[in-house]
C-alpha cells in the first residue's frame, strides 16, 4: 500500500508518498508561501530531477490539489492514478488528553481536534485545514491523525501535573503534554532494533535536538517524562525559545520594560534561547563558527544549551535508575560532533562514555562507543514521516 504523509503548517506543506511494502519514498516535496504571493511547489519523484511548480495558492485546498496533480503527472509523477494512494497520514501537533494513539479520522475526531485549538492555536488550525482539504479532494480515502503529543500520554500523573491549584487542571487541562512524540517514538524503537534488544527491557533517553529541542525518558518503550510541557516553550534552551525560566521573571520584565504580556510572550518564544544569549543567530552552525573565532557570548550560548541537555539526561537517569541507551537525533543531534561531545563530557559518573573517534559522523546511524559495559550512545536520523506512515498502515489494515 502507498501512504501519503501530509504535514501542514500555516503557510507551508510538506509531503511524502511512501510504498509501505518496502518503506521506500516514491516522492516528496514542499509547498511554500500558501496564501502569499510567490507560492510554489518543490516536487521530487525518486530517480527524477526536482520540479518547481509556481502557481497562486490562496489556500491549503489549492496547495493539495497541486500536490496530487504532481504525484500523477505523466512526466514527473510517481503513480498513474489517485487510486494508488491507499490512505493519508496527517501530522497533528496537539491531541490534548483525548488521543493517546493515532486514530482514523471521522466527524467525532474532527470535533475533538477543534476543541484542542486553544492548546495549540498556531499549529492545530493549519493541521485541520490540511485534513479538511484532503477529505474534500479524496473523499473515499481513509485519513489518519498522528499526534505529536500522543506518545507522551503514558507519562504518569505525578510527572505531568503542575504544582498549581488542582482545579486549574480540571477546568482547563493545564498540565505537561510534551511534543516531538513521533520523533521520540521512532528513534527509541530504532535504537532497540540497532542494539538487537527488546524495547520492553530498555531504559532509553532520546535527545531531539534541533531549533526546537526536547529530551524524553523512554522506559520499556513508553514515554514516562519529557522536557517540553504545556507548550513547546518549557524545557531546554532552544534556538529562539527560552526554555525553563523562573515564572516571576515575566511580571518583572513587564514592569521594568513597560511591555505587555503578548510582547513578553513573543520575547520568550522568538527572541530568547541561544539567539538571545549570543545576539548572533539561532543557527547552531553560526554559533559554533563564532565560538571558534573567540566570540564569548556564542560560546556561552552553546555551553548553556549543552548544560541544559546534560541536566535532563542526569535527571532521567535518576528517574529510571540507569540508562541503557542515549540517542541523539534531529538537525543538531544528528550533525553536530562538538555538541554531542560537549553534552557527554563529564557524564562518566552515570556510565556515559563517548568514543571521540566513533563520534566523527554526521547525518547517519552510528553507535558512538566501543565499551559494551557502558550506556550505548547512538546517532539515529529521525524519520517522523515513516512513523506516521507506519501508524497509518496499521490502523487502515485493522
């Protein structure tokens, strides 16, 4: 069966068509500037050259129409007809407490997704628009929702509840939800495969380190704690997000700087993190280059980031008593040799011993230590699209 994976943003859309018999990507692409002048589709069918389709796209329906036309095009398409698409898997950022697993989308699910908009006002609306457009264009094709938050629904209440008046949780669902769940699920399962051990017997810490970053404790294949919280702002310092700060800082800044809450919220989400510390960039490659050239603030930003990751790894080691595997994934985790090394430095006390020679890898699967008695350290490129496709296939076949 061929599965089409859709990931809708507010003005963009990423897609992959995957043949699930061999999990081969038949085609993939990116739609940019939906609803904005200059919209275009970058489409690539495996084995053929990239094609750029420039055409006005006022909404997600038109964008998906162009994607589907590209997939069946006689010159650069990957399939002969729409009938060859067995199902569509949609990435949905927030499922709240309603969804602990991926689900076949029906009217009740759509209603529940709309109820979750207030929890993810920037992300869920475009996800919903993508689903509605697909249902209109492909009314007889099964649709599946795969949620970033679902993997973390196994976190115990004592780990997800906030120490606030309990009625705020009851009334508004204020609690830790966690994000990057599809990525954490994929790499933890892949780690067990690489180590040739049952995931049910492993304690794994997965580090999804990109411009947005989170750490997850996976015990027996289930998430039991993660660094992101009610929103993706909690946890690690990130590209532009502050991560953990004392809540009292917010009213203090508002008073001293004469800012509104919305302005401080924008500061915490878009002007903080390593960008805020360095004053240079949110791109870690720029920071590593600047730090190598003697920029002290860039060096400080990298040290702060690595220390935050290290702190969470240590906390999760204590939570699970030991770590069998430490996994690095996403843009920074997969590609930054120096950041992986800096994170692992001085963690011998919890049996993490990085081999610096084996660490000389970028963007490919690898095991970074020879000492079989210590925690296995792995680099695993994440594949959220494949995880979405697997969940979609499983549900449709049922």
